[in-house]
C-alpha cells in the first residue's frame, strides 16, 4: 500500500532517531560517572529504611552530567520503593519558595485551593500528606543557587528541619555550578542541612568521545558518520570546558546540515562549518574583543551571578545607564541595550526566561542570567 504521509525522499538518510540528540533525551547509560552515581545512591539509601538520607550538594561546570546523574538515581529509587517520593524541581523555572512548594504539592497529588495559600500553609499540607502516606521525600533542587536570595533559602531550612519538627524524613539534593554561593549562606541554615559535596569534573576529550559514540549509535544511521566526525565534535566539547552538551549539540547541528542537503553521510566539512559558526558566536566570549558596552553588560551580569541573582531586563537597563553615568558617559536608549542583550542571547552566553511583571507596560519581563 502507498505510504500516505511519507515518501522515501522524505526519509532522513542520516537520522535514525533525532530526538536522541536533543537536550531532553535521557541516555540509558551515563558513561564515566559510575563513581558519582554510586555516591549519590549510597547517600540516598537510608531513605529505604525511613532514615534520613545524606543531603548532597552536587556541583561542577555546565554539561558535566549533574542533572542527568541525579535524575537517573532518583528514577531508580522511586521505581524500587514507592514509599520514597522522589521529586525533581528546577529552581531556575521555579524561583520562589511558593512555586517550588506548589510543584511538590502537584507531584504528591495534593490539591491546593484556587484562592492560593501562604507558603507555610502549603508546607504544612505537604508535611501532613507525607505523614499520612508514610512517605519519605527525596527532593532534587536543580540550579539551587537561584534560591540564594530574598529569603528564598529559608525553604532549605524548613526542609532540613522537617524530621526534628514534624517527624517527616526529607532528603535534599542541591545541584549548582556556583557552589561558592553556599559559603555565604546563613550559618543556621548551613548547619541544619550539612550538605555533603560531590564534585563533577569536566569531561576529558576521550570521555567525550565515548559519550558521543554511544549517542550517535542511538540517533544516527550506521555508516552515516565516521569516527573522525565523532572526534571533531568531542574536541568542540573539550575546547568548551569539557561540556558534553556542546559536544552533542555539535553532532546534532552537523547531522542536520548534512540531512538538509539530502546527503547520506555527515562529513568532516559539515562539522567544520558548524564549529566555525559557533566560533563566530563565541568570539563575544573573548573580553579582549568586546566593545565597552558589551563589557559593561558582561560585568553587570557577572556581578549578579556572583550574588546569586537574576536580573530583569528593566534592572539591566537601569544598572547599565547608572554605570555609564558613573564613568561620566551619556545614557543610551533601552532599545540599544536590548540589542546587546539579544546579541548575548544569540551567542548563547545568557539565558533569558519570560516572566510576569505587573510593573512593565507589556506585563512581561525577561529574567536574564549568564550561562557560564
Ligand atoms: P549538567 O546538569 O551538569 O549541566 P547534564 O546532565 O544536563 O549536565 O548533561 C548535559 C548533556 O550531556 C545531556 O544531554 C546529557 O544527556 C549528556 N551527558 C552528560 N553526561 C553524560 C554521560 N556521562 N553519558 C552520556 N550522556 C551524558
Ligand atoms: Mg544541569
């Protein structure tokens, strides 16, 4: 019978499963992280006997597998024992105590009234729910540095004291690439959490090659790529601070390029083009090549990162011109500043997330932070 929605010409001769190269893909094997995975698992093991897990702070540069490893361990743990509720929350997406507690409520199927509840009330309900179901909670707070300001870190205190105060066992796994921030945390909070640190080092070029080879096997048609292609993409990740995400993305972009041209092989030249293009984008990363306004923006963002803060576009505008004024320079327009922000975004130096803002004309603002 004729195929209604696809002809052989439509079919990729490169991709077998493109989604295996996407950031959301959970690989079945996490190579070169056996030790860290075991360490996380053994810290959580007490939860199986209703004892308190060791709280963890997982840290290391971007793309070193922190999120993947933590998710891998909790998914096995919750499969193994339904009495351990394992919940993953990204604090970048849920930057307040209230939104984190709401996510937990939702995952525990605790319905909250539409009129909304105060944080403490939600917390109380969660505790009751866990008690009633005789459950232990393991909570992964990814990008937890996002909570280190405006009193949001109180949440950590409440969670860490849940056993003493309410007889409910809660284990916390924080993940961050700016662990320094925790040294400035309130002593009272720090001593109640007592994080054990697990460091994720950047991947070596050989490790990246292994990771890519495995990923290519899942995503590309056999024979459509060579080991040289893998090596070049791995080298791109290695040059960028041993970042597996960048290596995988280089392979994806190269394969997309080959596929778009209808080829049946990813060639070295495809990878080279992809790498050149990203070199253009990352030129901006080299401060020597930056203009004064780019440098100014960079400094504003760095200072914010060091304080564990995220800035709205409005905050950037006002800091920008305040700093220019200090240097005796005239203000520039918001439109111009926005251009610089967009340039940084295109070069993937920052991530910008849309959020509600009752104070702005459009009712929306962007929350902006440096990626690295
Ligand atoms: P981090 O949280 O440290 O920034 P991630 O866990 O998000 O890093 O990993 C980035 C990307 O690299 C993801 O696509 C992930 O699947 C992949 N990755 C990281 N480490 C490994 C590994 N050891 N084996 C296979 N894939 C990995
Ligand atoms: Mg991560």
